[in-house]
């Protein structure tokens, strides 16, 4: 290989590996896959809202325990309860009855508003939860095709892909692909089993090749037939071609009766052309069954319909498929269509739709008169970002809510006075034991949690008071939530903000820091060798645990995970005295820990993970980067980009840990390293000499130390244009490490320059002119 050829090879290989995690890179195929893995493993970017709430909560805890706060007169709960009970006894029962009667309607109406809103939100959440897995799968399908993971012309491969998707998403009824040539491929559920249809255009229509998927996974072919069908004429197909992303179809009736919907998205081939359309179909019968199971007063009902009034879910249609007729499906001639709320046989539904049609608010409610009786109604819409213009509405007779309360109001007032007199002393004792003590313990524990001290779990006496017991439970949930929150964001960052009483805002500062990027070598091949997605997630989780623990134990801050890649930095939010050394120690520790993990995996027959790590130090921008409502505490700048490029260079030079010159300067008293090469990476005009970390001086093998010394002398000779001396040195180094890529490249370069000297302005650098 000549020097010129070597430059081209370095450009094409190094930049491709290095660019995978560079902060300034554009969206790439690897970035798409990385985001998919991040969906499985969880994102680590902190929410500004979440941090803000924690900080405000911390301020409350600080104010509660701050002796400098002006004294405010307070009373014990026991004393307050005595005063309330005495007043309750002295107030005439007639006044209690009068006030109760006047406030009953308002109180119950408010209760209804809250309850109905919760039911509406719960119904929306249940529906979206059923749809979201398919939507995610649809995005993955589109990405897989764009990345070339699936060939649109390999029909059987597409069918296997659709069948796997159907198995992975039990909520989906049909999983389809419509090709640009009119071919239609689908896996779908039918009569309790799974079937496959393969339709391709022929001269007189579409040839149907259908299969029944048996329990053992084999496909039993059905008789072929030819019928008119072209998926390209279907509304869902045309809508997907015109939309920028995923698009929902209008509701339609499945052959089994209940309504259904199609979510479709244009399929873009690897060359950018339109390969067809992916489709996912849902049968929504479960919505009616869910609505039928809701208890809304004694006779209340809930409905689901579109903004245009098409009925999607009705409680009377939840019993069985036959019940759909007349409630959701109506006949129009010889055909069936979706029933509409306008003119529906259910008068409550008609009125609910009419009331909701008068407002554009996401949530609304009120009352209407029908047949001399008053009804309460409440409605809520689906979030705009989900792409579904649907509404949930509820109707309940007012007497279901108010009737019994009104009848019992007088008796309640009288009984309340008697009970208050009889149990005054008992309540006083009970309040002290079951309320005061737990609340005091909760207050003390909350003060500790306001400082993110979550490890200690003091015992708090349980209370039979619902609110107090709820606070105890909430306190335990808050502790668990804080523990989990600390796993998603740098705990030191949040603690620092709490101590300072500041809320997270956009902005940053320049600091000398060290950044580290790591990546798994041959991750795509390894993921294919592992037995399914769960095995990949499990193995990747173990790998990330090992790597992250090494980073955290050396004082590092894990910035983010992008698939199999990790980005971390040292020196912020908490300063580190020698952040370059700490980063090198973490990189070395992680590789050693990974060796142990590989040893176990190899015994279990699993493919081993090998990490490539790039470390660089320099003046970086560190702070909260993002939008006003969601931000990430991260680092940016030229040294960060170089750190990412160094990780990519590991692949070219077949090394495990590459460090920049500033990092080597900070760690040279404790580690051994050898110069690998001098490169001009994309985005930098100055050449950079980067190093391979060979190990800590206190625990390095003699041959490794010898190898580093030989390489250093040979590299100095090479940079000083003493090419014969440099070549001899690199040949000597190859005697210690025969397969070293850098020594082979530099030895060849020295031999070339010895016979044909470089130009006068030669700097010894290899230029990388492209990222990818």
C-alpha cells in the first residue's frame, strides 16, 4: 500500500467510525439504530421540568428547617382538632344542614369534574398505550428499509419480517407492506390464528397466495386465486405517500364488525426512492368492552368518537360482535358503514356529541336537560401530537351523583354532632398517635431527601388516617423516584443546584475538562449473533453496567448512552483535580473489567464485546444545552469532537484506548503510552499526535514498557525526517508486537519517504478530508 493509498483508506475508515458519536454530526444510519436502542434501554437526558420540581421541593425543605426564617405562630394537630370539634358541636345542627345543602351541588359537581377528567384521561391513555407499540414498530420498519436491513424485493424476507412484527406486537391485527409495484404483503390475525397473504400484480388482477401459520411455525399454503386488488389505490397507501411521517386512516369496519384504523408510513429505500408503504392495522373492539366496564354512577355511560362524529366505541357494543350492529355499524343499502353520533339511536350520545362540538377545548363539561331530567357530561380530546382527532365523552344522570347525598344530608349533620361529642377524647389520642408522630417523621425525612440523601430509610409509624397513610406511601414513592432519578441524571449536578437554590436554565461556561467516548467493536455483527432482541438488551445492559461503574468510580459523569456507545466527561459539575488522569484510569479500569466479563461470556457461548475508547482533554463548553423545557447537561466544543474522532481512529489502528495530547500531558506521570500517528481530522486544521494508552506505570508489563519506548524514539525520528532510523525503530517495535497496525503503516511510510522525500512543508500528518 502506498502512502497516498493509505491516506484514502484512513479517510474512508477512520471518519466513518469516528463520526458515529460526534456531537456536530448529522443524522446517520448508525444514529438511527442508536436511537432505537436508546428507546429500549432508556434515555439519560435530564428533564428541565423534573430538575426544576426537585429544586423547588428542596427549597421547601430548606425553608422548613431554616432557623433564620421569621417565627410563625403554629398549633399542634391535636389542639387544632379539639378546636374544630368544639366549634362543630356548638354550631347548630340546622346551620350544618343548611350549609351542607347549599354546598352539596357545588362539591359533588367538582368531584364529578375531577372524576370524569380522570376517567377521560385514563381512557385516552389506555387507547394510546395500545397503539404506541405499533407506531414505534412502524418507525423502525421505515428505518430498517432505509438502512438497507430489509430488501423490498425479497418478498419472503418481508413476510418473515412482518410475521415477526406481528408476534412482537400483540395489539396489532394486520402488519402490512404495500410495494411500489402494487405487491401487497401482510401477516394478520384471523379466527384465533395467524395468516399470511402475498398478492402480486398480474395481467388480470392480483394473484393471491395465502398461508396459514401453524403452531410449529410452518406455513400451509392455501389455493391460489386471482382477484382485482391494487394496494396503490387504497386511501391508506395514497395518504402515506403524501404525508411527511406516519398518518392515520379514517375509521373503517373490519369484516368481523368492529371499527379499525390503519397507521401507514412511506417506505424509503436505501437509495432514497419510494419502495412502498408500511401499514399497521388495529381492530378496536376492545375499546367498547373497556367502555362497558367503566362504572360511572349507577347508569352513566362513556363513548369514543371522532371529531366528525364517527362512533368508535360504545358500551352497548362491548358484549359481543353481534352487539356492534346498530351501535357502531349501521346498514346503508347492502353495505355497512360506521355509525355517526348525529342521529344515533342513543340520545345520550347524540347530546354529548352536540355539546362537545360547540367547544374546541381539550377538556370540557357541563349539564343538559333531556326528557325533564338533568344530565352531567364531560369530554376530553386526544393530544394533538398523536395525530388522532378523537374524543371521549361521558354522560351520567345528575341524580346518580346528588340524589342520595341530598337525602342523607340532614341525617349526616345530626350524626356528626353526636359523633364529635362522643369521640372527642378518642380523636385527640388518635390524632397524636396516628397523625402527629407520622407527620413529624415525614417532615424530617423529607428534609433529608431534599438533599438527595435517599439511602437511609427511617421507620415511620403507620397511620390509619388515609391522608397521612397516603403521605407515608407518597414519601416512600418519592424516595424510590429520587433513587431512580439519580440514575437518569448526574446526581451531583442536581444536588449542586439544590444546595445553591438555583433552577436549571439554558447556558454554560468554559472549563478545562476531559471527555471520553466508547463504542463496541463489530456491534452489528454481534447483535446478529445474539439470540433475539432480549438477549441483545441483556448483554448490552451488562456491558453498559461494567463500563459505567468504571466511569462513576473514577468521578466521571455519564452524559448519555447512544445504543452501544457511551459519552462521559470529567471535571463537571463537580471539579476533579486531575480529570485527565481520572479519565485514563476509568478507561483502563473499564477495559480490565470487560476482560472479566468476556471470559464469562465466552464460557457461556456468547460473543465477546470489545470496546474502543477515545479520551481527550481541553477547554470545552459545559452546561445545560437544549430547549427551555427539555435540556441536557453536556459538553461541546472542538476537544469534544476530537475525542469522538479518537474513538473512531481506534478501529483503523486496531487499538483499544486512544488519548489526545492534552490528556497524555495530564496522565504521563502515572501511565505509559506510545504515539500512534499524527493526523489532521475533519474539522481541524492543525495536526494532532494521538497516543495509545499502554497501562499504569505501577502495574505495566516490561515488554509493554519497552514497546512504548521503542515506538516513541521511532516516532520522533519519523517526525524529524530521519526515515531510515524511524523505519528501523518501527521494525524493532514489530518484533515486540508483530501485528501492530500503526508500526506497519509508519514503517512503510518511512521506507517510502526514504526513497522519495516529502515536500518541504511536510508535517508528518495524515489528513482525513472526509467524515464518512
